[in-house]
C-alpha cells in the first residue's frame, strides 16, 4: 500500500532539503526521496561560494536573504553550515565597468554592502593579487564561503525535526498522473502518493521530468575544480576572488589550500550522463586552472597541485533555473537548472518554492522570472555581462 503525504520532494540536495524544511515548518506532511545519500550529489560538492553579486533585482535579493541565513544558520535553520566570512573580490575588464557600476547600484538598493575599490585597496585586502589599470574591482566584505556537505545535511536534519520523513537510497522510477493531476510516484522502495510532487533533482531534472512526459531544457554538464597548496608566506585565509578577465574563480579551502574553478560558458558543452561520468579532475584542467590562478594571484607561483574532482552543473539555455508547475495545474513542479550558481541561493529558493506551491498571494520571492515559458517566448533572463553564469 502506498504511503501518503501532502508533498513529495524528489532530490536531497540543497534545493530539495531547504524546500522540505520550509514546507514541514508550515505544517505540511512532507516525504523527501533521495536516490543515493543526502549531500552525496553536486550540492555536497559545490564550491559553496556565498556572493551577492547579481544583475537582476530578484536574484540579488535572493542572495542577500540567503547570506543572512548563512550568517545566522544555527538560529534560523539549526546545526552548522561552516560559513566563513572572508570577503569577495570581483575583477572585470574595463569594458565591463559600466555593467559593474550598474550592478553595484542595484545591489545597494537591495541593501547589499558592496562598492568599487581602487588598486591600492585591493593590495591591502590581498597583497598577492594582481592589479592593472585595465582592471576594475568590486568588494563585498560580508561574503565568503560555506561547507557544502555540512549545509545540506544540516538542512535535512532541520527538515526531519520539523516533521519531514526522508528516504535515502530511494530512486523514483515513475510519476503517476490522472486527469492531468499528479497522484504520486513509484520508486525502487515502493509507491508514495501525494497531490504535490516537486522535482528538485538538479542535473537529473530533465530525466525526472520525462517520467511525467515533460521535456525541459536542462542539461547535466561536467565541471571540474582543482586544489593548490599555498606556499610559505601565503598560508592565511584570503578573500574569494572571481576574475572575469581570466574567467576564473578561487577561494580558500581548509588545510592551506586554494580551490579553483573556471567561469567558462563552454562548460555548457560538456553534457554527460549524470549517472556515468568521470569524477576525476584531468591533468589538462589542473594545468590550465593553475596557469590562470598564477596570472591572477602571482603570489601563488610556487603553489603545488593537490588534485581536484569533477561534479555536475544543471545548465539551462540562459543559465538561470526553471521554477514552475509543469504541466500547469498538475501539482507537479520543476525546480532545477541553477547552472552553477544555485548553492548560494538555496535558502531563498526553499522559501520561493514553498510559497509558489502553497499559492502565497504576496511571496517574498516571485518565481515568475524563472517560468518555463520564457524560452518559447524568447524572453531569456539576461545580465549585465557576457558571462551568463554570473547571473
């Protein structure tokens, strides 16, 4: 006999766990289904950078809200998230100065503490970082990074405390609809019934949507990060840096390491089977990321590679998510496609999706910008830069 609840959440990453927490807090009976273990997927392997720099008011507000949650995680969620406030420096080429200034003005209206900083201030914050007259920098002193695995598992524990039931090693094999309404799901552990089913499966978003006959433009794409041990004299924690001229981001990691990834639209071309792909970092990536790191941060010229890993992004055509009911009126929702900048928005997304599902008249975050229909209407989400991943 099928187990029955108010809402089924599919996916145990940050979106699924934060949404389950929100819904359970509001008194709904929630079952969360995770095909493996909580935090084992891409959320738990996120670079977990907590920045607020976005080009749209909605995403800037979501990032600002989420930062407040990360800063006060024990009180607002419970448990630990490992948030480290080390500041965030964003570097762009002079050609992007106007876009940067427009973004900063928008972010300040939202309440974000940010501003342009001159080269001498960059040198004070991070002496080993390169500066040049052709480069423009902005700084967010309150930003930093979190521990991704700790964050996701803490959200799962908070959802349980609020009454949610979590099933791990439970793979959804079918989604049942009747008369255009979702009835529940079938899994390798039996059937579950609910009038609301939320697809929060990230890189598996399109795969799970197809179980209900729904096609969404979400590609599972392989991305890599590498680690470098900082040399003597550079052991101190440094700010998070995103250098868009070099298309690289990096942040400190425990053990005197620096984590490095690329800001490269070509990552959207690395489409893989999310159940079968190489999780090992390639030698070519280590070499390329190391060269860019030293260009941006010359003080790390003597750093040593300590390897890395590969994980997944769920990428849409405009690098922004789909948060919508598909088909309309069915009770089946898709919340996926965050394209590499979802972790930092996770606390706000849980609130957004819970409000959307419950039909809150005046939601804190309106999901309209992330509607599925924007692609057919040729109304993609756009930002101030050519780098779509920035948001």
